């Protein structure tokens, strides 16, 4: 099979591209990425010289380029991961989330319709469901109640993809995952941010009281689920993908400090971000029952491996943090840390 992976140089995308090359060696992967701050070709150095991995730099909003690539490489399926994905950034600059996540998805869908792509996998997030109370889990039939610009843009993209299935007959499958973690994650997300700050004995900013709960999914388990959904998922269906590992943010932060033998005095509670959802929890019963998927990693095992990877790969995260990230960190957290210290 010839597959186009959008956002294939990002955290989940690069892990997915490598997962496909390991487990489907006869497939050709065309990796399409704009290379924004979170896209990094260095994530894929092990694929250099691989004739079945083709990288193309481009924007999902470029319909002519996408149509050209689909025809040139005989693309049969698209796995759409390209997106602006950080809630904090959506608060600071909402427009790019609408342009990339909503309009970009529509342009990509139209290009796939025009070229006869056989399957379109829309990779989404549990954040489209909004926030949960202390009990219960999101199912595929839970109401869509996004509460951030990011989650609203992903909800719009999901619905656009499903509308193309219903209206135009495009073969679409949607997946919605819980919080991913693992190697090569850009250090703006919770786990890598806390690891790299702790390694530098810098403050660890924790929103609010640290009691926000997320369900954590190892990126390798997510990649396996995406491949299964692409190959076996039913047209027009949504599949939730969760790791079954609910944890409070503060529990994770303290666990990272313990793993690194760092003091909890590094924790600095900062003003909560606007619209911060309290709890997410995913019920993956459907994908388990229909497609036979289940996570292979326990959270304790996966977190230990992830922390060790960041310890062992300091040059990687120092390079990616050297420019845009450092500016972002300074503007986003410095005032809150100063406020917490006052």
C-alpha cells in the first residue's frame, strides 16, 4: 500500500512513520509535513536512505500539491495527523488553529475526493468531548463539547471529515485518542516539559492545584491502534483510543521528580489557564471489541522509559528548545512563575 501521512515529522507522526516502516515494510510512506516548530526531520534520521520513505515539505492547505503527490505516488490511503495541537498556544494565537486544523483538513479532504483516495483516517483527540466530572468515561456517542480553541478546531475537522463521508462517499474513519507520551515529544507538553526543566533544576510550572486528570496513552500503542483502524476500521465510524491510565497532573510531576532524584521544591503552582478542562477519560471498549486492539504498555513502564529517553537524548531536546520554544516558554510561563513566587 502507498500511504500519505500528514504531519509525519511531529511527535506522533514521526513515531507512526517509523512504526509503519517496521511493521509494514512493503508499504511506501509519503511523509508530508510543513516543518513548523514541532516538526523535526531529525526524528526520522534512521529512515535516511529508505526508498520506501519519501519526505515532502508542504502545507495541507495546498490542494494542488497534495493532488500532485497523490497521483505521482499512487496514494491509496491518507493518515491525517497534521495539526496545531497545543492548547496554550491556541489561547495565545487562535487564528492559526482555524486555518490549519479546519480549513487545512477541508482542503485535504477535497484533494482526496478529487483523486479517488480509497481511505481517509482522521486522527483526532478526546478533547473534542470537553470535560468530565469525577466519574465516567467518554464513549464514541458522548456529546461533542469542546472548550478550547484547539479542541473546537479539532471538533470541526472531525465533523468535516464525517460530512465528506456522508455527502460525497469518501471512505473516512475517525480516531480520538487520550494524551500521548513517549520519545520525540516537543518539550511544551506536560511530561517532557517537566523532565527537561527538572534536569536543569528549573521551576516546574503546574497549573492550578495540579488536580486535572488525564488518561495517558503510550505513543507506540497509539501507532498500533492507528494502523489497525486504517486497515480494519469500519467506514464512517469513530474509534476512541485510550491507555486506561488516569493520573492527576501533580502525580505525574512528582513521579518524574522522584525518577530523577530531584526535590519537590522545584514545583511551582501557577495561575490556571482559561477554560482548563478538569478531567478526561476514554472508554476504548469499541476498538478493543471490534478491531482487537489493546495497549501493550503500563503507564509506570512507559513513563520510566520516556524519562530515561530524555535523559539519554539531551542533545536532541536542547536543539529543539534553543529557538522558538525558549521564546514561547518565556512569554507563557515567566509571568505566572513570578506571580507564584510573589
